[in-house]
C-alpha cells in the first residue's frame, strides 16, 4: 500500500500576479479564499481579471471554511525524478463558493480509499520561496468516532 503525499516543497514553484496574489497571500496565513464578483456574486477559480458572468472587475476575496468534496481525481505512481512518490491530484468542489472548483492534491490517504463525493478539509503544505500550497485531507469518518 502506498500513501498519497504532496510533492516535496522545494520542487513546487508558483508565479503570482495582481489577480492571483490574494489567493497565495491568504494561503501563507493558512486561509483558503475565493474571489467573488461584487456585482453578481459569481465565484471564480482560478481567479480572473473580470467576472465571466457579468464582466465586472469589482471583486472581493471571501474566506472559506476549508471544506471540499472530490469532484474528480487521478492516481499518479511516480513523478519525474521521484519514482517512489504517489500523488492524488484532484479537482475539488468548494461548498462555500458555489460553482468554484480548485485543482489540488489529496494527501495522507491510501489512493484506493479516494472516492468521488468524498468530504475533504484543507491543509497547507510549505513550498518554495516561502509560499504555502493548499492541499486536502479526508474528513475523518464520524462513525469511527462514535465507538
């Protein structure tokens, strides 16, 4: 059995710009945020310079709870230069930001246990240049805690 992990932090680099920087600055504070149009309320990820629904450039960044569900995922065994790593890249739905989806990784789980619709919670993984990457973990099964 292999457990899904994040890539070693030093191997992950990001590029920011004025449109995406609020997302990354919030992640540095271990907060998950999403941009919402102030004109029509549409959430959008990835961040864009204008709302795809109404073309407004008026945006507010909303702090989210960190809850997510698996929309889609893949299992990757090996990565260039890291043949023993197992990754579970995923597209996650963010219930606090209807319509917004985020591409991330699910970590600390046997890939065989990942399912569409599975509940997740955000966690944060340090990467290069002092940035922090949002990643997700499975929400512990509440039924296991009842016994």
